[in-house]
C-alpha cells in the first residue's frame, strides 16, 4: 500500500457468531483477527455451495446498510443462494489502511471457504477502500465504487484486468461527481462510469434503479453466460 503502510498483513485467528438484531437479515459472523475482531453479516446458504462472493463495505462511518435504500442488506439477501455476501463494519472507521485490512480479512475468509470469484463493493470512503484492496487478492474479479472519494484511489489502474464500475450522483454535494470522473480517467479498461441525474451522495433518489443496476452488474460479472439461464 505504498507510503501509507509498511504492515499490510492481517490473519484470521478465529470465528464466532454475534447477534445481529431483529432489524437485520443474514447471520452475524465475527472474524477474530490479529488486528482485532471484525463484525460482519453473512448471507450464505450452506445447502447450496457456491464459489461466488461479494464483500460490501460502507463509508467513513462504517455500517452494514450501504447507500440507495439499504442496498447492501437487500442485495446481499436477494442474491443468496448462488452468491455469498459479507457485509462488514470497520474496526477503525475512516482509517484507510485498517479498513483495507478488514476488507482483505473478509476476502481471506471467502477464499478459505472455496469462493474463487469475488466482487468488492464500497460507498464513498469505501470506494477507495475496495479500489485499494482489490490488487492484493487474486480472488477479486471486479470492483464497484459508489460515490467514491479520490483519496486512496490513485492506484485504480491496478484493478485491471478486472472490471470496475463507478456510480455517482450528479447532485452529490459531499463528493462531487468529478471524483468518479477523475478515478475513471485514472482507471484502465475494462471500466464503466454511470452518472445518475438528480441523485445526491447517498443515491437515495433513484434507489431502486441503482440497486437494479448494481445487481445486474454483479450477476453479469459473477456468472458465465451459460449459467445465467439456470438462475
């Protein structure tokens, strides 16, 4: 991770469950690591093994829900079975290096449980987190950055040859759409940019449309063409 950190190692030393509460769906999974415990919520059907996965990460404050009307919860639940989702809450929100470590721990867990094709999804600060984490794991097969910041995303060209999707609201007053335009300029192919009219930073105004866009992109990049007809 260049000048930002000398120590980029994290290891999982144990697993346990935690109570996610009645307002959630999915199962609480605590990743115990040598850098501290990471709370995650996993969507996985043990009766339907899969090699496909998604890691969802939030903005500078962390959290499990995501933008666009609790996208992470809704899509994580809706894409299972067939795709395993892990929604994680950072140990140290807004600390880029540590949040990247959390993402790599989730990737390590998925890789260790047979998931060979994983897409990273991050919002705002989390967009930079997933861009930064992607080159460190061979199981990453794509990145989606929503309303992303540019700080920490300068190495986005290293995501290639995996594809990247950038989504940004044209009325974002927290991080201007210029952020995603700049990241798109830095990125190598394959890359895609969607600017969404009338939407702010949280992408709430067109939440259903954006959830559909993200869902379709995930399915397109995690399933082979012949497999899509079997879903």
